[in-house]
C-alpha cells in the first residue's frame, strides 16, 4: 500500500509543477510557432553540398551499424526478475506520462491540446488509462484502449502529426503481447513484443527528425537562438551555424530511428539515444529552465522506459534486417536458440 501512496504523491507533485508551466506546454519546440519570424530563414536545398554530405554519412553509418551487429559480443540474458522489473517501469512511466499530460489538457504530447467534446472524451480516456496502468490493473484492456486513444488522436489532429508519437502504439502492442492469457497467443506473439516496441520507437524518431528538424528547420533554429543550445559554436566551431546544427540533429535522429527499425546494434544505439535525451533535460536544468525540463521529462518518460526495455531485452533475431540475408536453416537455428521467455 505504501508503494501506491508514493506513486500517488509523485504524480500529484509533478502535476502541481506542470500546472506552473501551462503557458509553455501548448507550443511546439518550446517556442510559439505562430510568432516565429521566417524572414531571415533560408532552407537547405537537397542538392546543397552539406546536405549531400550528411546523406552520404547517414548511409555510411547505417552500413557500419549493420556490419557491426554480428561482430559485437552478445550480452548475457537477463533474469526473469529483472525482465519483470523493466516491464513494470515501462508500465508506470507510460501511465504517469499519460495521466500528467491529460491533467494539463493535452493528448499524448504537451502541444496536442484537446478541443471540443471529442477531445474532452479522449482526455478522460487518456487519464483513465494512466490511472489504471499505474495501479497495475487490466493491462491487456489498457493496451487495447491505448490503441483506441491513438486512433482518436489521429482523428482529431491528423495522421501526419500523430505519427511522431507512434511509439505509443509500440508500447500498447508490447503490453498486449506480454499480457495474453491464452497460452497459444502468448507463445505466438510474446517473442515479437520487443521487436514491435523497437520498430515503432524507431518510426517515431525518424518522423520527429524529419518533421521537427528537417522540414521544420525554422522552428528548430528559433529554438536554438532562444535557448542557446548550439554547443558546437560555443566550443569555438564557428562554421557550425544554428542552421547546420539543426540539420545535423535532424539527420542523426533519423539515423538513430532507422537503426532501431533495422534492429542492428540495438543496445549501443539505444544507449546513445538515452544519453542525448538525458543531456537535453540536464541542459534545461543548467539554464534554470525547470518548467521546460519538467515538460521534456514527462514527454520522454515512455521513451526512456522503452530505452530501458531495449537495453536489457534488446536481443533476439525477430524482425531484424540481418535475418533477411540468413539462410532458412540458419534462421531456424537462431529462432530455436532465442529465449522465448524473455520476449526476444
């Protein structure tokens, strides 16, 4: 019972802090996109040398990651208890993120402010899902409701916008595959749970990189100018303009997402992603911008928990690009050697 009280206390504390940052919560990129002045903005062309260089570098990194996948040592299989604990972390973090975001009047992400009767219904649904996930009840039913919620958000905001957060679908399917009560269904789908989580997280990262940093570069540059995040220029690399910094960040986010989708060097890739997410929160804190740090943390909770899942359970040969080049006999041997009880 004391654990439940602690969780409720933590949620209440975060909700109180979140209430102080409402003015910033309903903007994208932590800036008011309607007030961004685009007069001085100059978009890159696909034929610009710097863009072509980054494209070549991105493909090179993907090739190297695929090559290294079979060369790196395989980490040991984690215990059943640790596997249970990291799944619990995903459940609690996702529940808290959904509940706190709903409390602020937003759906899934702070800048998706619900509107109208339909949006209000989705808010109540999201809050309910968050509470039930935190209380560890009806996980399978919650997974289904998360899919319903995501479809509802698509209806309200459009598929192109909500695709940025399709990792919610990955979490829903992960929880569903691990909560089947029918042994036959569990045996069939549970081995794919980590792979599905990985792929949908990768799709979300690729979409965020494209929409928010490559296609939405003017907002990224406005953010960099506002919060002084161009550490390359601060280190003395004056050639690294805000424009180039946003392009580089977008390409790297796409690369990280593609590597997740391909299923190669999953743990190493996830570790790098986790470090960058942690640094973003630390940077806001060093800048004494606690409201932005809190919003960033709440929005990242499901991704952070997913990263922990991939770090500890990111093994197996399911839905990996490298299996396409394996012979049928080798693939069958790999499947037999993959531990089914640990969601390979």
